[in-house]
């Protein structure tokens, strides 16, 4: 479904529910990260892009000082009182929106009452930042409704805080930043320390970004993510640096004896991944796709063996792609996002996309009994007001 189709469907559903056409329509994309995983909360680099999958919100002002929001995907509704401080509540999806509303309240930005309907084409829980797309689309709606534009970095940080405090995930800045700042036709090389970005074009029609959803989601992830983050902080402490961004491989080796093996391996992933990420951006700029692909495989291996956030299904999808190799049209492949399920991202030749999908889909089905879902996406632009 294109953004235009999704937007008109959201509008139609709004009209059906509230009896009139919406006054505003906003959209924010999901994201895929090409490389640079679990580096954002270590002040490192990430290399994501927006994807052509969006969360769209249709809304109109209401006379009452409350937000009435219907989620078409989950078929559930929430009413949020805007007169008092917004807190966590049910249903669980509403927390991403509650968190953003609370962020605006903290800034003392008056939010007028509104009726809204939300629809999304970002697969939920697939590691493509469906939650960031909901947070950022909400912030975009509130900016329009309150007539108060936030600075884009401040907007991303407000949404990150919503995720941390209302969904309980101590996430980094990558997802919300990308959903706000993504640029059509470009990857973003984001320096998570300075929060500055460099745009790297990806417009060659011969090259495609293929996203494959394993359709598995291993639970326990909340705790595991926080645990990884704490382990990285521990490693930085032992190395006497503010964050692993300031550490190098020689420093790590020099202090190896002072670390538990597990902490060493966590740090090894982060330090090597930060280096791979800036190198990958260079290779992308130079059109060196084979070299870029090798960095993606190395990233996967490191996430699987040192950081231990992959799972059997993601390993299988990556292995199938790797075995196809360049002769089969695959330059590189890796798990993307937080891990423990979700998607792989692969850099492939456009003319081989159908054959790759057929091969991987059949082999994955045979080995796991599961259906993988696959799609290609060009780099999409960030959040915007459509109406
Ligand atoms: C999740 C988090 C991000 C980032 C990735 C791993 O998507 O929300 O901040 O840490 O995991 O790279």
C-alpha cells in the first residue's frame, strides 16, 4: 500500500467513524538500519533510512478537552483527558501516544481537544520501529494542532523519552531520529553523540534494499535490551571512558584481563560495529557494494556471537542470503533492529529480487514451517503533514 493509498484509507475510516472528513492528516515512516546495531546508546554511529511503510493519523479538533483516538489496526479506542497530567494506561499501544502528549504537557504547550484515527503499514513488533512511527506521527499531529513546531532534534528526543518512560524500553535515539529526519533517496549516517547527520545517497536503480520479516518475536526482549545496555556501561566503566565510542580495540585488548569474558565480548561488538558503520558509509558513497556487503555479514556475525541478540530464524535468513552470494544477486545481509526476532536487511541486485525472495521464502518455510514476509523499500522521507 502506498502512502497515498494508506492516507486515503485512513481518511475514509475517520469519516466513517466520526461522520465528517478529517481536518488534518500526518504520517511518519518506520525505519530499517543498514548497519550500526546497538551502537546508538553507546554514542556511536548508525546508518538507517526511512522505509515506505508509515503510520498515518487523521484528526479533527473537538470541543472537549480530551483526545479520543481509535486504532484501526487493533480495533480499539482510548480517551485521554488533556486537562490533567497524562500517565500510562491501557490499551498498551496508547502509551506511545500518551508519552508524547505528556512530553508536550511538560513543555507547557497547550493541546486542544481532538478526535483521531490511526492506521499503520509498519509491521508491529517486526523491528522496523512501528513504535517510533506512532510516537513521531503523534508528535507531528500535536505540532500541527498546537501550532507549535518543535526543533527536529528536540522532537526526536521527546519521542525517545516517551518510549523510555511510557513503554519502558531504555532505547537509544536512532528510531525516533530516523522517523523525524529521514530523507527520500538517502541513508542517514547519524552520529549519536553529536546528533548530527550526513546524508548518503542511495538512488541507483540497480541496487535494492530487501527487508525480510522472520515473523518471529521472542519474548523477554525488554529485559535483554536493558541488560545489554548495562553491560556496555560496565565495559565503559572498566575502560575508564565516558562511553564505548571513546574506546578502541587496542584499549579493549589491554584491559581484557580485567573484564569478565561476557563484558569483553559485548564491548568487542560495539567497538568493532562503530568502525564498520563509518566504513560502510564510505563504501556506499564509493559504490563499493561488495565491500559494504562484507561489512554487513561481519555485523551479523558479531551480533550473533559477541552481542548475542540474534536468534535461529534470523541466522537462517542471513545464511540463506549469504549462500546465494553475489552470483545470486546478494551483496550482503544481516539482522536489523534490536534483535531476538524481527527482520533482516539485505543489499541486493534489483533484477534478482524475485528469485532471491522465492528461494529464501521456500527454504525458510521448509526449515521452520514459517512464512517470511518480504518487501523492497526505497529510502523514504521523514514525518510530514499531509493535510
Ligand atoms: C532498538 C532501539 C534502538 C537501537 C536498536 C539497536 O531499535 O530502539 O535505539 O538501540 O534497537 O540498534
